[in-house]
C-alpha cells in the first residue's frame, strides 16, 4: 500500500491517479471529508489526519509499504521552519512505527543549501529527516513549477498583466507538477537498492516573458509582464494574506532564485528531463482551470 500525504493537492492527486491507473494500492491522507469522498470514488483508500497530529498520522500510515512525504505551506504560518520540523518528526516516527520500506519525498531545486534560501529550507530539512531510519530514502528535486504562473490566470484575463517578482528576461528552469507526480509514482513502485536524489530538470529554461508570450498565444490577447521590484515584494505578499514569517521566508526564497542558488546540481543527483513544455502546459491548464 502506497501512502500519499497531501493527496488532495495538485501533485498528490496526480500521484494517486497515476498509481491507480497502474493498478497499485493507494491510501491518500487528507484533512477534509470531501477530499476523502473523492478518493473513495476513485477506488483509493483514505485516512483523515492533520500532519501536525502525530497520533493521527501514525494511524494513517499503518499498513503502508511506502510513504510519499511533502512539506506543506499555506502562507499563514507563524514559524514555517519550526512547523516543518514538527511535521517531519511526525513523518519519521510514523514511517518507523509502520515499518514502511521506503520514503519518497518531494523536495526542490536548492535543497542542498542549509541557509539563506527561505522556504527551500523545508526541502533541505526533508532530505535529512529520515537519516538513520531503517528505510530507503528517495527524494525528487523539481525545478520551478509552471503552476506558479497559472495561479495568475484570472489576473491575466482581467488585466492583461502577469505579475512577476523576477525581471522579464530572467531564465528559469520550469516543470509541470504532473511530471513530478509521474516520476514520484514510478519511484514509489520501483524497487531501489540504495538511497537516491532525482533532479527533475526542464528541457529548456523559460523567462517570465516566455510565460507571458505563451498566455498571449493561448488567450488570444496581449499579456505583459508586470515586474514587481524587491522593495515591493513584502507589500504584495501582505496584501495576499501572508504572515510576517511567511513573507520573510518567501522573500529569502525569491532572492535565492535570483542569486542562482536554485540552478541544476552537478553532483550527487540523478537527472531526469521533464516531458511537458510550457506552451502545452498553458494550453491544458487554460482549457481545464
């Protein structure tokens, strides 16, 4: 039984679907009854549990042979890294108690750095949370998600502008969440003889201007990049409801990207090239928002 945390999220839901498609037994961990019903209707098992509830999480993981681990964030945290540390400890205890054979963790580019990367420190912590545990440790480091731009679709449709903390000509490696899910589903099922870190790389880099051009083509209207300089980041995030701590971490993460700390690694990773290109992703998500 493959146990999937965050099974109602974009990546988690896609992992569940891929595993079910391949006939693999799946249990999704979710917080709400509606999400549990969706899992049931698909033919998956489910467990209701908050990741901060250690006992509930332990019960949810029981019977699992593998565990898909994520590090969630909402933008509302009072202390993101402290909360992440607690969740990771709960994962560790639950995995050991259930005697799972393997943990597959959704990490990120830049996870090799232990300071100065804001939210990306969650991934650094994830990759070390199971050190010494009697199980196989597999991590996936995806590049920047296309979905981060898709969130602005209503804004683009209404205003013709694509907000960006990055200058329009900033080259970024980008991948589709569905490619992350496909790799995770494969690694959950496959037998591994040793721990490994997989880096999901894009076939090419894209700039915010490339993103705007893709949406211009698909929406049939001119989309322009609205660059937000660093001095405006905090105000934008505050307006979006981010907590002071979440703002601090998001700003540090964004600056880390601009400083080149999230470039593709050259050592200690297994590179995998993502299959979905930007234009096809934009076409699909615009038709199926």
